[in-house]
């Protein structure tokens, strides 16, 4: 994630852009149409990613050079490998499991969670 935080004014302005699906102070999600547009227009180095951003009303200086360059590289790579572009954050909840948990491991995790919740309850009782 980028260290650049968007100001309220930038968020307001960028949220009105038809190529942006959503934006917060920390992150930005582009429409799938924009991603395909960028990949197609940058194919065979016809255009640079920053030019496509500018043409679509997204100021590359506001977004940040690393942010738009990384996004463009990620979309191009994904399109080249799979023939489609999808938001890689949609179903990812972090590090993928290497294997399924056994019943013993599931029980151990459940017991640890119960202990944590009991400790939180005790703490709340003491503070009130």
C-alpha cells in the first residue's frame, strides 16, 4: 500500500471520475473498463500509463508514480497470464493456507479463541 494519503478534496474530486470505482484516503479502486483501457492502450508501448491516466482525468502526480506504475504492471501481467483482469483483493483474506486444518488444529484454534474472548470479558468487567 502506498504511503501517500489522499486529502478530502482529492477524494471528493476523484470519486466523481467515471473511471474510479471507489476511493478512500488510503486506497483507490479503478473500474474494470479503465484497467482494460490502460492495458490495451499501453500494448506494444503505444502509450505510457501516465498518459492514459491523464487522458481519463486522473492526475498521475496526485496518485503517485509508484502507485500508477505498479497498478499498470500488475494489470498487464494479469491480462497476459489469464486473459482477464480482476481485483486481486476481492477474495483474499491474507496469506493462503498451505493445507486444510485437521480437526485437532481446528479445536486448538477454537480453544485459543475462547481463551482470548474470556480474557477480553474479564478485562471489560474490571474496567466497568
